[in-house]
C-alpha cells in the first residue's frame, strides 16, 4: 500500500471509507481515490469532506464537469502560489495554512507548499475535529509537540 493510502486510512478513516488507491491528486491537494470495494471518492481537504462518486464511469462524469474542473485546477490559486512560492517539488502540493483552511481564507499570503502526506494527515485531523461544529463556530488551534 502506498504512503498516501496509509495516510488516508489513518487520517480520514473516521469517514468509514477504506481507501485502497489514489488515482490522482491536484496541485491543491484534492484527491480522487478508490476504496476497498472499488468505489470512487473525491477527497476535498479544503472543505474537509470525502464525497462518494460511485463507480469509475460516475467518477469520470463528475471529474468532467466544468465546476469540478475549475475546483480541481484552481488556476487562480495555483498561479498565485507559483508566483509567491515557486513550483512544488516532487511529493508536494499547494494548500493553505491550517488557520486559513479553517477560516476559508484563500488570500495568496496564506498559501503554502506542503508535502501531500502531511496535508492528508493535517486536513483529516482538522476535519475530524470540526465536523460537528456549526458554521462560524470559534476554533482554537493547539499544536502538539
């Protein structure tokens, strides 16, 4: 099993999905994954959710939608990140700082380069902790050593 799949199962396993394969990931860390039962899912680290897509045909149809392509490519964010941070290295993606992810603040100064595995762990943990909070609820981040 790949490092990414192990990270998904450890950090996002609370969703009930048993991840088996990463099919693709975007430059902003969004993932298309297959579960142990051959179902496809879209992992959105920004919104902290895993969206079931169905079989391979349904996943392809979802990914071909214009609105999905806009989200997947995130051209404006990626362009700002490249300009500010330079190109990503192998295994890296762009994302927002954890504080900006929670706040939904997509300002260019909040963009970072991060290892995809670290992003999977961080966003899965954040999503698990805030999943039952109402929108606008105050959140305090604590960093554990």
